[in-house]
């Protein structure tokens, strides 16, 4: 009998500033920030791989010329040493990217400390791109395709990080972090 009375009541008015959201619904700004952080991470890995390729290209600079001059047969193991030293470096980069993506996931869930950590790292990414912008013509002429790919990916990474930072601090995003 009460069911008919409750059904005739008008719905409660919604707060226009803080609309009710379901736990699995997030503001569009948070979704966009998450995608920007994913893009920044992929671009960081692309830049890291291109710098490794550049290092392989310039490995004669990395090798000690006095050792290879004393015994020419040591040149091959030294080349192998450079390549083998890149394997743990690449594993470390993939591990750092995984940790970074975990922090992005925490931000997506509404954890405020993750937003602060991402803001700090994103600011460093943006600041790191300033020298790349200033030396773009030098990179184009001196480092070849790997250097260009690394520089362009660094600039795009900075743009993605900057956009993600802005998205994380918009009003809807602030409400998302206040609820969590």
C-alpha cells in the first residue's frame, strides 16, 4: 500500500555542483587524464628505446679505445657488452613504466596522493621538454632518425603530461578526489 504513495513523489532535486555519480562512474576529465598518462608512458618508452638505438649507433664512443687498440679481438665482446648492458636497462624502464601505470590507476580510483605524484612527475616531463624544443634543429642534423624520434616523442610526452595535469585539476576532477 505504501508503494503507490512513494511512487507518486517527485524525485529529489540533484545538486548541480556535485551531481551524484555511481562508484564506477568517473568524470570525463579523469578518463581523459588517464588516457593522457597512458599516452605519455608509451611515448616515454618509445623515447627510451630510440635513445638505446642511438646508443647502439654511437657505441664506439662508449667503448674504451685503449682496450680495443691493445687487442682487436676484444672489440666484439665490447660490442656485446654494450648490447647486454641494455637488457637490464630496458627491463628497468619497463618496470618503472609499470609502477607509473599503477600510480595512474590509483589516480583513476580517486586517490589524491597519486594525483600529487603524477603532477610532480608530469611537471618534470614538461620541464625536460624545454631543452628538446630549444635544440630541435641540432637534433635533426646530428643524431639521425633515432634522435628525431626520441626528441619528438619527448615533446609529445610533455604535451600529454601537461594536458593530463590540467584535466586532473578541473572542478569535476576535484569533486572526484574529494569523494574518495
